[in-house]
C-alpha cells in the first residue's frame, strides 16, 4: 500500500467542487477529506489532525476567512490555503494578514494546487519535527537539573567544613621553642654560687 503524501481537509459548499478537489488530490497521493461548511470542518478538526486545509472563502454561515481565524485561535499551525472565485486585492490582503498560507483563484490550476499543498505538508511536518526536538531538549534539560540536584551535597544539608588555619603558621609569627633549663650550659664564671661542679681547693 502506497503511503499517503499527507492528510488534506477540503472545505467547499459545492459538493461537486469538493469531490473534484478531493479526487484530484487523491490521484496526486494525498488523503483528502471534504466538508461542506466551516462548522462541519470544525467538527472534523476536533477528531482528526490534518496537515493542510484548503478552504473556499465564500461559505454559508462562517466564511473561509473566519474559519482561518478560528484555526489560529485553536493554536493550530496547520497551513490554510484559501480559494476564491472573486479575487480582490482587499481579500488577498485580509487573507495574508489572517495568516493564510496561500491564496488561489478559481478556476484552479491543478498543478499549482498540488504544488501548493505539497509545500504546505512539508512545512507542517517541519514544524512538528521542530516542536518534537524542542520538547526532547526541554526534557533533557529537566533530567540534567534533577541529576545536579541529587548530586549536590547542599541539597541534603551536607556542607564540607572549611579547613581551619594552622596555629602559628602566619608569615610574621615566630615559633617559640622551649629554652634550655635554667642554669644549664652557662660559662663557669656565670654559674650561680653553689652550682659549680669543680671546687677551687684540693680534695681532702
């Protein structure tokens, strides 16, 4: 089974036009679903995810331009291609300002339609890939932060005590060693009276 080139939602109040657009996109490899109004298309968006939306501007009830604004309010980045049989400069400006991906004029050139839808699908997939990578990066950052917290001694109240400075180790301190015992190693003439080891007179 051949893989679909992308899921496309076609919105047109004329059933024959919707079927024709869907059939032509199907032959080009896309999977097309049709809706006859903006309200019906809104219900489909709630159940399925489409990669490109092709909508006629003139629709019963809510217009294609209003539907485009609704898609943006739903925070969907799906490219929306607006189609009109009554092109005006004002309409094209409004479409661009509302965020339309492209603006096609009836009668539609099929080659142009296929090319536009294919570019829209590619853009949608690139945006989804970008979101996926951003989410993976955020998850990785959260994991790193959790690991850093688990390895931080401060998280558990454990702090390494700073080493205390050694006593008398300053650059200007002098080391005082215990001096010799009182009276030792003095010259004989400085020995205190009664501590001389030799007597001046002859021994008896």
